[in-house]
């Protein structure tokens, strides 16, 4: 799970970014005065899962385990998390490195 950080100048801009991500099927996980944490649940590519299920039915049950591992990976670790914040410095005093909206959407729409 990679955390993407998007910068906002004020709470109105945070809400606008949040609304834009909500349209892309991101859900709000946590909300605060200076941040919004969102994530998009990924379940994996449906075509890959269908092929694994067909192979499990015709060749070996091992493909069922592969399908389960793929689903678990997609759901738990490949689901992108986005932190929208007005802060410019982290808790440790280091400057935050911000991502672009294109990076977030590329990861959210990736096949694997």
C-alpha cells in the first residue's frame, strides 16, 4: 500500500480534490481539520480472476489458490491511499513530498 500525498492550500480546495476523487470511486476513510484520507478498493482484474477460476476447474485447484492470493494482494496492498492535506511539513519536521493527481489516478487504474 503506497500513500500518495496531495497538497491543498485551504479546506475548500481539500473538499474539491476530495469530491474529484470521490467521482473516481475513492472513499473517505478519515477526516480532520487539516487532512482527508481516502482510498480506492481494488479487487484485481476480473479477466485474470476468470482465467484462474477456469484453470482451477479444468486443470488444477492450485489456480484457485493463485486467484485467492491475487485478490488478497489487490485488496490489501495494491489499493491506493491518498492523503489530502494543507500541511507542508511532516511530524518529524521534514518537508512533505507531494504527488500529482495524474500519479494517483494512474495507480488507481492500473491493471496489476
